[in-house]
C-alpha cells in the first residue's frame, strides 16, 4: 500500500503593480494601494457640498419645508440638518463617523 504525500505548501508569489511596478501580492485590480487611491474615488456619487439657507437677521437655518431653527456652529443640530439634505442621495452608504471639517484658506 502506498501513502499519498501531502501537497507541497504553496506560497503566494508577488506580482508587479500594473501602474507603478512595485511588487505586491495579487489582488483583483493588480494595483498597489497608492495607485488605487489615485485611480478610484470611493466617494463617487456622494455629494460633497449642500446648500443651507441662513437668515442673518434672526440667525436661524431653514429646515424645509418652512421651519426655521437656531443652531450653533459645529453643533449636532446643524449636522443633522445638513444630513437631511443629503439623505436622498445616500441610499447605498452607511455612515460610521461624521463631523465638520473646516479647511482654512491662506
């Protein structure tokens, strides 16, 4: 009786990134992480801006259809108001963490 030997352990080789040529483990895109970040926009289809109406006289924000609410800058209430405006376009997105991000121009 002959014993079958276990198959030799296969070690996964590396391939070269199709864009920059860096050795990487194979993946469906055949690209390294850095090249994927430059080529693919994971936030495609998600609006980056929303228009919120603000009354300078009473310092309130318009919450459609006709309610004006007072919110402090960077408050939860203002963030909720902005998210309500985006809600219709975010049907396939699950938000984990959301916050205000201010970019100062010099």
